[in-house]
C-alpha cells in the first residue's frame, strides 16, 4: 500500500521538480521538526491553561519543584534552567508572585542577591499540572514504540550536542 506524501513530502516533491540540482533532503527533517514543534507547543500549552498557567509560569514552577528541597533558586539559576533571559525570568516570577505561587526574598548568603522560592500553593499546583503534563506527553508519543522513543531521543540528543559543539 502506497501512502500519499505528507505536507513536507509534497514540498520536497515540488523542490525536486523545480531544483533537481539541489539536495533538498534537509527540508524533510527541519521542516517536519518545525511543524511538529509548533503542534507540540499547542498541545502542551492547552494542558498548562487547564491549570491557569501559561508556558512561562509552568517553566518557573517546574524548575523550582525539580530543584528539590527547599524548592528555591536564584534568578540566575532559574534563567539558566528555563533557558530564557533574566528579563524574561523577572516577568515570569512577577506573575507567579502575584498569584501566590512563589515568593522572592533577599538571599541570606548574599544580601545583594535574591532567592525565588516555591510556596505550598505553588507546589500543589505544579504537582497537579506536572502530572497532567506527563500524561499528555505520553499521549503525544503514543504513536511511537518504546524503542522508537529511545532511538529518537538519542538521535535528538546527538544532534543537539553536535550543534552546541559547533557554536
């Protein structure tokens, strides 16, 4: 049984017709990843919203929760663990403070610094949201076998390391 090409397959066929002199095979990987990333973001954000969270707030609460007891980080460490700028962390933390999910206080070890800490309410929220998030990720990966998931994760890790090494 022959299946019709997906959208990207159709684009590849068009490029093969128009530019047979070029190897356009990278489009098959990059374009599919780009489309998949956009779809995954939609699917993930929908679950965060069920808990009254945006993507940024979820990231802040999750980073604090996985940090372990006492569930607190400096803004710099929080920025590094959520892979956003310090300015973005400040805005995200401000929103979480307003909701009562985190507190911000002076760092006892360095009076010039600040510490962001998860409140009991924030911890309960992220525990509920993260459980639903993981169930959603399992749902999103249901079309792949366990072996395919492991292979894909290994390939993506390898590719990511190669790109980072090239920087």
